[in-house]
C-alpha cells in the first residue's frame, strides 16, 4: 500500500484551501451590504403608509437625504420605486406591486402556519390546532395531539361554536359583524343557553385586551382552550391557532405560560405572512410611531 507523504508544500496548500473556505463562509455571512441598505429604503416607504418625501424617507431609513436619494434613483430605474412628476413624492413602484401580487398568489397561508404548530406543541406539551373561517363558522383544518390525554377525538373539518369556543371568540372579536352575526343567529337557534349582547361585548373586550380567548368546558367538559388570531395581508381573513389542555392542570401560571408561547407563535406567523401592525401617521420629525393601542371596539349588537 502506498504511503501518503505530506510535505511542506502540501501543508501550505491545505492551509490555503482552508483559508479560502473560511473566507467564503465569511463572505456568505456578510452578504451584499448595498442590497440590505436598499431594502431599508423600501421598508421606509412601506412604513410611510403612502407617498413620502425624500426627507421623510431619509428619516425613516436612518440615513442622510443625499444617500437616500442615490438609492431612490437606482430603485426607480428598476421599477421598485416611482416618483410623482407633480408632487415629487416617492412611492412603491410597478415592479414592487408585481412582486407583491405574485408573492400573495404563491402564499399558502395554512401551509405556512402549519409549519409552526409542531414547535408550539413541543414547547408547551399540549395539543394545538389551526382553524380557518368557513361558511358556517370556524373550521378546524389541523390538529396535533400533545403529551396529555384529552377526552376528545377531533375531526378535521369540524365546525366550532362561535360563543363557547376560544377559536370562535377570536373570530367574534376580529371579524366584522356582517360575517359573524348570521352564524351566531343560526347557532343560537339550537343552543341551550344564549348570551346577551352585553355579555358578548364583555367577551370581545377581554379578547382585545388580553390578545387571547380562553374557555373551559365550553365545547368539551374537562378541556380548557386558549386561542389567538393570525393576521394575514390583503383581504384574506385571519386564521386562529389554539392550544387545548386538561382543565385540571390549567392553573393561572400554566395559562400565562401557554398564552405567552401562543402569542409569540401567532405573531411570528403573522409576520411571516406579511402582516404589519398599524402605525401612527408620521410625526413632525418624519419618524413613524408604533401603535400600541388595541383594535377599535366592536359596535353594540342590536337587541332582538
């Protein structure tokens, strides 16, 4: 068998190859800074929520107007930004609109949200489910069982009640009455106990305040459920993610931890789907202020 002799020259070559690989990995991590800066300008236009001046874009992107202008010129050349001939204000361009429309066309909202469910289940050890809005109310499209046995066999495609389920209460809070009221009237016709308009208002106020809806025994005795909304973009209706756990272990501490994990997950999904929280109008210094308030209150339902 031939012996492999590593001489000085070979060692030098190996060291050189290692340096190149290290340099390649470093370059890969660094990326192209000018592309990242250009994206900062585009994000500034997004946050402006409408046509913006050079001064506003520069302030929102954290750079000098002269530098921002150079990027705006290049972005305009490729159609990602447009400038009004009359006002001189900048806005997102036709190429950006085409990219956005194609991204929305390709987006599988349920598929993207489903990818986050196993991690949520593993972190909490509890069953998780995903629901969408159907013709007759919230419909379960995915259910992942956790480590705790539940007295329930869930069928994908089942419709949940609006008022007694956590998922239903999420949709009750975040959808317009034109969608929810007909479903409530239909379900009220077969319900043993009906809620007054004042009770419904209290439910939606609690969900807006806490960010989650919590029910216990409303659908299945012995099961507590915590649900939160996943917001999307455009005209798409929100999704809802819920965690189901045995009521016997649903202490206040457990519910706080479960709710925190759920909100962290639903916010991450919403961001991945392109949702951006509403922002305040530009302040005097040109910077946008993040809105910290809750959504507007739901109008009172008429007594029947």
